[in-house]
C-alpha cells in the first residue's frame, strides 16, 4: 500500500504537466524585403555606358569597385581596341534604386567624344 501511495502523487504530477495551455506565439510583423541591387559588372557597365554616351567607342573591358557603405561604384574601363583600363567613371543608383546610371554623365560622355543621352 505504501508503494501505491508513492506512485499516486507521481501520476498526478505527470497528468498535470500536460494540462497547462501552450503560450500563444506573438504575432511578429514580417520585415519588408530589402531589394538589393546587384553590384555592376563589366556587362552592366558596358550596357549603361552605351545607352548613356551615344556615339562613344564600345567598352572593351571594365571592372567596377565600391567602398563599403558607398552609394557609388567606380568603374575603370577601356574603349575600342584598347585592352587597358585608361578611363574611370562613377555609377550610382537611379532615384528609384532599381538600376545603375552613369554619374556625371554629361562630362564623361563629352570627355569621350560622345553625345549624352538622357535616360
């Protein structure tokens, strides 16, 4: 009988463990997705330069770099048959932050004997 008296409280404790309702998970607003504009590469710089500077020689080679936290990207590039990157131009995000545009486009295009086209 003593064993039964010891087992009964243990059973009651086990039964009580499952009776407590689980806490409701707090509703957390999902963070708005951040649309990250991919870093420009040679193809993107070539596309932006050609669309912005009408009549310029085509870009033959380019490499773009940005400093951590910078809003602009600096691209070094070569034109025409030149395999060397003798020129430099900044790219920056457009007003909507959805694409890259040539910074100081008027001056860059004029420097390379081209006509600046407004996008």
